[in-house]
């Protein structure tokens, strides 16, 4: 085989060498991944993400997957002729909606992810916040025009049973967490998946919290195309106050800030529509998306 024919293989070797210092740095560390958006809908992207997660486990990193399921829930609600309403990026959840969300997230979405991980050689274990008291919560109220507003069975996390997750990762399992919590009376609550991922990352003092989205990252403003590649907590709070960060991005960045405050090293908001987005973010010099630091 002559030199030109060797070039593709040499290029692959260079990529592996570029990844080496990152593999060394993150070996044995925990990475919490919020899995959502188009990466949960598009079959090709689904497979790429599960390949990435499985590879992370095999090279000695401990991934924990927290999934959303908004499209699946919305589809099921439509079939049952139940209307959806969102306030401040959170789904208003009455008892009927809660029953559907629990059925979809735990019974369908969670098990599909575990099954897909299995096809890649990953040992996924599907759990929800109800199992083993993983996510203890209380009722969450939001604010609308300065007024405290009841949005139904939506949970505010009180505590995370981090030992349960640690035990699973030590046994070479990949925990896959459905964002349903439970209160002291045994009531189930729907919890924003970004919030759950942030709380879990905080409780474990994870190395990274990675949020998969359908945008390239945090932008300079709502109307801007300019991506902010690195940003601190103070700047994010200012952007929220200036309404440059709005809607569904608010729970993402707030969960990220809380995770940073609790000891998570970095938070990454990346475009899950890019194939192998996790590997590109973790193992390349340039990375993709927005990195939040202290």
C-alpha cells in the first residue's frame, strides 16, 4: 500500500491521538448527558448518540443518561385529545397529563433507549426518579407577571439518591433516568429533564454536564446567529435578566448554573443534530456548542 492510499488511515490515527489527552483526563470521571430534541426522534442520530455513550463507557468514563420525551408525550396527549400548555418552558401537568407522561416516559421512551444501548453493546439500566427514591421532590410553582402560579404535578427536586447511581456505574451499567419524581406522600411529579440532569450532575459532582439541544448553543440574543462558545455564570444571569435567554433555554441554563455551583466542572449546551456530537465535544480541541464555566 503506497503513501496516498495510507492517508485516510493516517488521518484516523491523528484523530485518535488528539483524543488521547482527553481520554486520560476524563478516565474514571462521571459525565451526565441530557438526551433530548431531534437526537431522540431521528433514527440515525439516535444510533450515533448511543454509539457515543457506549464508547464513553468502554474507555473508562461513566456516562449517565437523563432523557426527555416531550414529543412522545405531546403525541400521546394528542391521541387522548388532551391539550398541552407550557408556562416558562414547563409543561402544565394536571392529573390526566401526569398519568400519560408517566406511562410514556417510563414505559416507552426509557425502555427504547435501554434497548438501543444494548444493540451497541452497552449495559443500560432504565430507572425513574420513583425507583429507590432516586428523585425526591415537592410541588413546583412558577412565576407569571410576578404572581406565584400553580402548574400542576410538576416537581421541584429536594434530594437525589446519588449512591444508587454510583453503585450502578461501579457495576459497569449505564443508568438511563426518566424524569419522574416522587414526594413524601408517594405522589408522582413530572420534572423538567434539564433540571433533573443538572441536579444529578450536582449530586455526583460530575466532571461534565452535557445538554443536547436543537440549536448550536447559547446565542448573543434571541434574534442573533452568533454563538457564544464560552460563558460564565454572571454573564448568563445578566442575559436572563435582559431577556436574551428565554423559553425552554431558561431551565437548561439555570440547571447548568446550579450544577456549576455544586461542583460540576463544566456544562456544555450542544447541538444534538450533529452526528457524534458527544465525541466531538469531549474529545476534540475545538469542541462544539457553548461551554459554561464558573
